[in-house]
C-alpha cells in the first residue's frame, strides 16, 4: 500500500509543479506579446509625430488645419497657440483603442 500512496503523491506533486511552470510560460508569452504591440505602436506614433512636425514646418495654416492621418489606429489633435510674433503648434497623437500609447510635441513656427 505504501508504494501506491508514494506513487500517487509523487504524481500529484509533479502535476502541480508542471502546471505551475506551464502557467508561468503562458503568462510570459502573453506579456511579451503585449510589450511587442506597445513597442510597435510607440514607434509608429513617433513616425507620425515626425511626419506631422515636418508638415507643419513646410505648410501654411490652411493646410495644417486640413491635415489628417492615414492611420485609423491613431487620433491626431493639433492646437494652435498664437504668440506675439510666432505661432506654437501643440501636437497630440494617441491610439484610439484600449492601448495607452500617446505622444506630445510642440513646434514653433
């Protein structure tokens, strides 16, 4: 009887250890996937920010007011602040889904 009991306890302990390891592996892969998504969206937001800044520098107010991003994953908000002899444009880019990726920058023109 003691051999059967020892075998049963051994199997239960191994089952618990392997299930714990498998849960940790699945969690690590899920976190890695989420981090990759956030890195990709952050890089894409930085590329959009660079494009918008160059567009603001090279164009007039009418063109800037009509500028739209061609990416449905991001929303763009450009606010103009008139200073004494220049204009300052505040640029906000953020994702429209539940990922919290956002960029802010300003351009003085």
